[in-house]
């Protein structure tokens, strides 16, 4: 029995010996966590030899080549059951060897060396092109880097970084085990990864590892983190981190970040500036003061200052003074083309691939932008806003898309991207603003699919709604006048407020929220905040969402999300992402067509806009809607043809109101008119085609019923099956006309009485 066990033991020993010898030099880093025990290690090329183990020499008898009989089992003093158990143990050991071998091949074989932290090859730049292969901008990592020693970095900047990124940096051995467990769980359950990495871990994953989020990469990160903590002191690790971490754009390292954002050395930044910089590495694109929402950088700065107080680095009074201090930023990216669009693309890339991949992965990004058109639209916006300064309008934005594909053809985020004083870097096409009446098509889209038609009669008359827990709500029209019974067509075309509120009240705010989300509005996330004023623009939206929503109407009910990127390839020309149209029908084609027909009806909107407004483009059928908030802070014009959609906003970044004379036809609409005229100047006239289930019938404009003798009739579109079935009567028409004449006379008398009073 003992001789058989010797054979099994030798076989197992030899297998284990060679495997351990193969992988020991790699897995020894797990043991080197204690510097006191392994302080003799001075390089990563560790060579460790196992002690030679010698078993007692004896020669076992040769085992039979055939199955053992019961007699032979007994000869060796074994029972069959015991031998089977021994084989199971061998299988377990073999499986263990296989797992260890796989661990070596997958994790340890190609593991980089921490010495690469101080000697790395150059990164590959990412290039952003327009649709015609014209270069817009190049994101690169290693070009803008200025090394600086830890002694040259001010104490408050180091403290700000430690407070927000790794407050226990000088007290741990490089790993946050709670963060590791959370990361593994998020990888396994495919959740979004959150923070929790130490500064050493961040240094390793950003400088030495690829950005994929897998368990294998996380294990590599752990091994390299422990090695790095053994090889370098804490101050050396912090110095490498502050010299290599990304602060956004091409600013890598604290010195370059200070120069990029403030035009000064890191040695000269004050506490407020240090806190802003320290908050950037967690998500440079999101928290950038030059991003689409720069207010997030201030929010992040306050988080950093609060953490510094919690860690007792600064006093609460110092934090409050820093929060109140105004940050003066340096101008950005003088060589960039279509800057708002480029930063918008960078944000999308960061969400999909991560910051590291953008600035060292060598991506080639072909976008949908037409740079020639972009430059022309930028010129129009800049020149028109300059003329609107007397109306206290200091900024504007414009977005041009192809509604059939969702491609962004031009994106102008402000009057001047490089105007730091007026927050020119803020991208107003992605910022939250109130839409005013331009949101009304969402309301009427739901109504037309729930028992309303274009000739439904709505009373434009005073009304008050009692709101539990709030003040009574009494909507008024822009002109502060009433128009009596009006058709839905007239109410929408002239943007009357009271009929829109009454329609919304007939079915409920929740339904409009749901309708808006279906049509592309992504920002209505707090339904409890919205009331009946939702249809008048009481909830914030983005211009990009509004382009998607109006695109639904242009596409006869089909929603197509914006697609600003046509193709992405990596450094090896491998396609990572390619344009893919994913249309989704969200409203009936007939509903979309009727709304489009109303918005493109120049006759219907004459009472409010006149016959020669900027909303008309000669020789072209264009659907258009304006919107102005009641406090004069936002002014919109959005219009489309089957092939082009243009959205324009004007106002002020600081939310100060515009002049009271600004209206739907004096602010954004001249800019919109010039852009649409530019787009359509060489295009043939293209009409909106009714879908197959649309019928056109003569109806009475006073009653909404089928026309009879002596009534004012008009040909109107209906979805088949929703058209009126009854005729109006001559007697009914006579009475209504007499009542209307009487009211008109009363209005004229009031005007004359007022004139007499003023001029006795």
C-alpha cells in the first residue's frame, strides 16, 4: 500500500513542483504586502527558487498494466473503495493545477511592470472629423504634460486631492478592500462602476491597464497595486499620480491643469482653484468648467471643500470663503473647430469608452457634422445676437439636424465659445432651459389621439383651477386677450395659452409627461413638480431633446434619436461603432401629419403673427413653432421640412430677463429664418405628404361639424374615422354669427371708450 501511495505522491509532487516553479515569481507579489519582510526586493524581475525536496529513495514495484483483480487488491492491502477515493483526490489536485495554470495565462503572463510608470511609450491621439473628413480636433495625452515635484505643489492642493480621492492614502497598503468587493459585484451584475479606488489603484488602471471593465483586469490592478506600493514610497506614488492623472482635454498632471484652466502654475493656485482642480479627475468631462453644464464644476468644488473640512484640512470658514470666490478661467482651445460639438462628441465617447480610451486609444471618429454649414450657422448666430444686445439678449444657440436620420449637421452652442466673460463654453444646445409654448405639440399630439380633431372647438375664455396645496391657477394668453370659441387648429397655430391648458386639464398632466417621454423628452424626471403650466413650458428641456421631439412630427410619427457619430475605429482600423438607425413609431402617422399641417399653415397663424413674419420661407412649406417664457428668459423657434430641422434659442446664460418687446417673432425667429433660408436656397420645394388614412373634408369653422349653407367653411384633414358625421344648421350659424358680431362691437366700443378717456 505504501509503495502505491509513493507513486501517486511522486506524480502529484512533480506536477505541483513544476507549476509552482512556473508561476511563483509572479504570485509572490501577493506575499510582498509586508515591506518589512521583503525589503530586499529592488526590482520587479524577482527570481525565487524553491528548495530542493528529496524524498526517501526506494524503488516501487511495477504496477500491473491490467485492471486489478480482487486478489491483487488484497495483495497490496487495499480495498477498492479506498483506491477510488485516492483517484478522486488526484482529480481534485489536477483541477487545481488547471485553475492555477489558467490564472497564470490569463492574469500573470502579460502583466505590465510598475517600472513603466516612469518609462512608458507615447499614447495614441484620438481624431474627430466632420462628415467630409475635415479634422475638427485631436485629443492627445502626452503632448501637454509638465512634470513637477511634490515639494512644488501647494499643501492645500495635495490636501484637496487626498480629501476627495483617498483620505486614507498614507494609512493603507494601496488597496481599499470594500471598494474591491463593490467593484467585483458591479462587474458581475453589470452595474455601473462607482468610486472607491485608492490613488495607487487609479494610477495603475489609468497608466498601465486597458479600460475594459472585467474581473481579469481588476485582478491585474490588484497585483500591480501591491507591487507598486512595495517599490515606491507614498510620496513617490502621489507625485506620479499628480503628474499623470487626467484633468480633462489635453491637460495631464496638476501643472498642466493649472495652466490650462487658470493660465498659472500649480504653485500659484488658491484654495478655491485647487478644490475645483482636485474634483476633476473623477470625471473630467462631466465636471469640466468648459463642459456643457459648467455649474457641475462648482457643485463638485463644493464637495471637495466639504470633504476638506471633514478631514480637518481646513476650517469651515475657509471653505465658505473659497465657495464664494469667483473663479476666473483661461480661454480654451484656440485651434478647435466646432468646439461645442467636439466637446459634445467627447462626452459621448467618454460615456461609451472611458476618458483614457479617448486620449490615448488612437480612435478615429467620423461625425455627421458639416463643417462648412457649421461655420455659416455660427456666423449667423453671432451676427444676429450682436444686433440684439439692445434688447438685453447676449447669447444664442442653434441646432441643425436631418430628421430622417437624426444626423447633427450643425451645433452652435453659444454666440462665441471663447467668450469667457459670458460663459461662452456653455453648450446651450444641451443645457436645461424652459421651452415656453414650443412644447405645445406634445400636448396636442396626445389630444389628437384621444377624441380631439383639428376642428374641435375649445373655449378661449377666463378659467381658474384650484390646485390642492397651491395657489389657484389662472392661465392667460400672451396678448392678455380672449378669443372665444376657437378650433384646435387656430389655438395651436396662434399659440393661444388658455385653450392649451384646458385641453391638458381634460386628460391630465401625467399623460402629457408620458407622451413627452415617448416623443424624446428625457428631462421630465420629477412629475411631482409639474402642473398644468407644463403645456406652456413649465418644465425644463434640452434643445437636443426638442430636435428629437419635432423630428417625430417631421417623420410622420417615427422617433429617430440624434446620431452625431457615423463611425468609430480604433488604432488598428477595427470598427468599434457604426451608424445604426433604430426608428420607433411613437404616435400615429396621421396625428403627426395633422400637427405638421397646422404648424405649416401660414393662414391659420395670421391673427397672432401676421402675414409677413419670419416664420414664412418663400416657396417652401415649413412647419414651425415659437416659444417664449412668461418671464422673458427664454425665446425659441423650431421648424422643419422633411429634410431639415432647425432649432434656435436666444436669451442670457445668467437667466436675466430679456426686453419686454421680445416675442416669438422678434428674438429667435430672425436667426431661424436665415438658417432655414440658407438650407433651402438650392433645394426643390418639398411638401409634407399625407399618409393613406388621412381624408380631407369641408367643415364649418364655427361648429366643427360638416359644412352647411351660409356657414364659413374650410377644407380640413382628419384621420379616417374621426371626421364629423353631422351637418350644422343654418339657424345655428345665424345665431352664432349674430353673437359674434355683438361681441366684436362690444370690443370696439371698449377701445373707443378708452381712447375717448385718454383724449378728452
